[in-house]
């Protein structure tokens, strides 16, 4: 068996295990009357960040703590560019899907996604913003959330979103110059986003049925942000990595089938193994860059 095939097989097995765990978790949530959105946001791979500790949260391989983003390991965001960019990418994902839901007229769904980055992700990044010399974007985040919550006109919401994404971009620039020019580091962020999307999808879709619309939508948002990162790399990276980036972009596009629409149907033919498999293939592509 080739190395690539071995990676994909391992990813498939891990994904199947994750889906089974998600089904059990969903049963617990339903029986306990817990809220629709689970606290499992620290699923991106901390092993990428130089600590060698494996994944946090409920991601493949286990680990301590839960939650999208750095959670209790937020100090890592101050010095680790991949962790920092992943955190901001997760925020972008929530906001992106929130805006798409707003545009689709699903206002209640949009409101939950606009609140989520502030409540569960932004707070963990505050110390990192200070350490990196960034002003952050709390005011812009609040302005968008208020515009959505108060049912403001579309042009006001769109302007608030544009101002917020511009502020996020400024915060994203507060990384080392070597990271800014590193395709490898940016693709590590992509892997983290896709794997986290897999964790979300495993909770959102269980045994071919919709179990949690919010998680299904989160997964969509994170994947779309990953696509944007790769598209940006394709316009600026060295021609020597063009073929690799083309392959990565094609792999990400294969995920489109997982989301027939931003508002999910009751039944789906896809599961989280699709996302885990793509994440593994991108990891393999990264290894080829070294």
C-alpha cells in the first residue's frame, strides 16, 4: 500500500470512530436536554503547533479539553502563528455562514452564528492580540452582531460585515514574516479548519440524518474559509508549488457535496469521513513540500 493510501485509510477509520462517538454524544445531549450547540470547539491539531501534544478537544486521536479554538491553551495563540490563524479562521467561518444565512432570510440561524465567535472564540484571543500588537476587532464584531440582532437593513449588515472582515485581516497580519510567505504553514491552517469541520459535521449529521443544523453550518463555514486561504495562495505563491495547490483546491472542492444548501435537508448521503479524508490528503501534500 502506498503512503498516500495508508494516510487516507487511517483518516477513514478515525472518521468512522468519530461519527460513532458523535452519535453517542447526540443521544446524551437529547436525553439531558442540553442546548443545540455542543462545547467542542478545540478540535484542531495541537501537534501542528510544535508542542507534540496531539489534538485538543474531540478531534481525531483524543486529548484534553473541548471547544473550537485554543480554549484553555489560549496562551499558545500569543506565539504560535498556525494556532493564531486557525483561531481567526474559525471566527471567519462562523461569520461567513452567518452572513449567508442572513442573505437567505434565515435570520434566527444567522443570529446564533454571529454571536458564537464573540462568546466562545474571541475571548481566548484577547491576550494574543495584545501580545502581537493588534487592536483586535471587538467593536466591529459587536456592531455586526447588533445589526443582525436588531434586524437592520441589509446594506447596514453588509457594511458591518465588510468592516469586520477588514479588521480581522489586520489582526491576521500580526504574524512572523516567515509565516506570511510559508505555503506549508498556511496549509497547516487549512488542515486544522477542515479537520474541525469534520468534527462539527460528525455531530451535525449522524447515520445519514440531520442531527444538528448549527454544527452542519459551522462545518460549511470553516471549509469555505479553508478554500479562500488556498485560493489566495494560488494567486501569490511560488510557481514551484502550483501543482500542489491545484491538487489541494480540487480536494476541497470535492467537499461541496456535503452541503446541498446552507439550510440542511433532513437526510444526507455524506458523513464526516469525507472531510477527514481530505484533511489527511492535504497533510500528505504538506509533507511533499518539505
